[in-house]
């Protein structure tokens, strides 16, 4: 508990924002297994950009222990998974009416934290009101490591029911490379045609990579 106490004292006197990634995780996991220092485990977890390349991608019990070699208890793993999920939800929820999307960069920033570290492809539609403010978000599909199966009617159904003025669609590439595949281009074309029929503009289609994005609108493909 010495490491925890020292870090808690540092947070109290210098502010939580001044803690390192390893120190923040130490406060989350708190104590460790017998003869295992939680501080050392957390330093191992966050070394070599591990907080973003490994921890942020963890989804299930056992995912974290797979790269710290069983050094965490189930309770500790659940605590870390919960902290990661809370961070993702804070990033993409809250007062969505305050999120004003005026450019592809705005759109990419809004979804980057939610999709960047997903280990599988996820397809999301964001619903906009008449002032281009976010009115809602729906996850349409979750695929394998390489693809997500999406049909235009599944994308447009929430847009119709929520009376969206326009939509933006997103999906991620777990490889980190956001350059669109031929399937991505085909789907975007089909979605754009379906949107034209219904009179709900497709404002953009974005592919989210690791800190990078590809906007069909920005590249003149939409």
C-alpha cells in the first residue's frame, strides 16, 4: 500500500492532473496480489505507450492479464475495464446538443476517442439537427477484425425515427490505417444514394484510424 499512499498524497497536494498514467492506474487497482506491487504492475501496463495500445483496447476479463501475465486479480481487472469504459462514455456523451460539427476535423475529433482503440470494426451513425449539432448516436454494427456488415436501411432507420436533418457515418480500422477499402467506398456510395432518396443528407463518411482519419468529403469522394 506504500505506493498507493504516496500517489494519493501526490494527487492531494499537486492535483490529479499531475499524475502519470501509471500512477493513475495504481489508484484504480489500489492493492495487489501477494508479493506483487500494484505500482510496478501499472508501470508495466503503461510502458511503451501501453495505456493506449493495450489497456484502451481491453474489453473482457482476462484481456489485461494476458499482457501482465496474471499479476492482477479479477477485481482489479474489472476496476480498470470500468475506468476505461467511463472515459470512453465521457468522451462521446454528455450534453450532445453542445457538440457543433462544422467540418470533417470536428467530426473526427468527436468520434476519435470512441473508435480509435476498438479491436474490431464498429460502424456508427451520428444524427444531426438542422443546426449541425449532434442530436444522437447509434452503433449500427460490430464486425470482425477486418469488416462490419452494414445495410443502408439499418443506418437510415434511426435517422428517420429521430427526424434527423442530416447524418454522418463513421467506422474504424483496427489496423490504425484509415485509408478506405473498396468495400468502404461501395458502402458510402450506396448510403449516399439512399440518403438522396429519403432527403436526409449524408454529410460525410469517416474512417477512424490510430490518431488519423479519412474523410470522404474532405477528399472529394462524397
